[in-house]
C-alpha cells in the first residue's frame, strides 16, 4: 500500500539529555523519510532563529541573566503551532518539546504542575523517543560543558524528572548503542507511528 501523501502526518519527538544524540538522529531520520517520499520536516526547540529564541540562546550562553520562571515561560512561548502542518499530511520530527521544558525547569526546583501549565493543550506527540544515555557517558561526547545546563549533577536531576514524565506514548531507546543501531530502531518506530496516523489515529492534546 502506498500511504504517502494521505491523511495526517505524525508528530515524532526526540527527547534526552544533552549530547544524547537527538540532533544527529533527527537529521538521519529526516533524510530517510524524505528518501521514502514522505512529506516531512525537522524542527527543534529552542528555535533560536526567532526573537524569543535569541533571548533563550543568550541565556544558555550565560550572556544574560533571567529568573527561572521567566526563562521557563520563554521556552514555552517558543513552541510553534504544529496542528495545520500535521493536518496537511506533513510529519514533524521534533528535537525537544514540552518534556524538556518541564524536566529542565523542575530540575532547578520549580513546581512540576506549574511547569506543565503553559504547555497544557499543545498537540500531544504520537511518539516520544527518549534516547537514554547515562549523564557520565553523554559528558564524554564532543562539545559538552559549553552551555548553562551542561553539568553532570544537573543532568542527573534532569534524567530523574524525565523518568517521572514517562507515559504510554514514550519509547525508550538505549542511546549508548552505536549511531547506526539507534538509527535502525528510530526508523522502525517512526514508520510505525506514521502508519498509525495514516490509519486515522486522532490528534490529541498534551496533559489535558
Ligand atoms: N531546554 C529547556 O530548558 N527547556 C525547553 O523547553 C527546551 C530546552 C526545549 C538547549 O537545547 C538547552 O535548552 C538544553 C535543554 C534546554 N540544555 N542544555 N544545555 P539544545 O537542544 O539546543 O541543546 P542540546 O540538548 O545540548 O543538544 P545537543 O548538544 O545538540 O545534543 P544532542 O542533539 O542530543 O546530540 P548530538 O548533537 O546529536 O550529538 C552530540 C555528540 O555526540 C556528537 O558529537 C555526535 O556525533 C555524538 N553522538 C551522537 N550519538 C552518538 C552515539 N550513539 N554514539 C557515540 N557518539 C554519538
């Protein structure tokens, strides 16, 4: 059956600690699905190209100081609307989403329900792939340590909060495996999700 171009697209989210491999895998998955002829786009949050994204980027680079609640709300405001894209049949591969918002801010000590509140009602992902890598292992990968949250003890707290957010849409993939092995699993999960959406799975809303 040729399922390309029919019905709605799938919202595929990749989550994980810093350097867990999200960006590399989003790029690989995008190329794979495009090669198969699907309408697909890769997005990432924070989207540093927007005016809000530029404020976030300066904060992460320690070039500006913002109160914890303010930066949390800026991350929330940075999440773009996806509904029309998905309804037009485009699959979105998204590098970080609301779960990052909650896990990182809760790891600073903010109340979890308060952190979730601005995200309630956004489109819920069809699948969340969590690339599970121990913080110590992620820290060994290139470039670690340059941005604000890239500290081992903090990343450990973030991992705990991620695990508290797990629900039935999550698939945990061992991100310590080779890039190729992770990639194979992601392709299978993405194809399964796309097929399920094509067969009429309804869009739902996050945490509502
Ligand atoms: N944040 C937040 O607080 N609230 C929010 O709402 C959102 C985000 C959305 C910036 O995010 C920060 O914003 C982030 C959370 C917070 N915390 N910090 N700091 P970001 O997404 O821009 O930054 P990031 O998570 O640090 O992304 P990253 O550094 O690009 O990591 P990644 O995308 O997961 O990994 P990668 O770039 O694909 O790979 C990193 C390196 O590892 C690279 O050299 C790869 O070649 C290598 N790699 C990848 N996979 C493997 C495997 N399997 N084996 C060996 N080596 C690998």
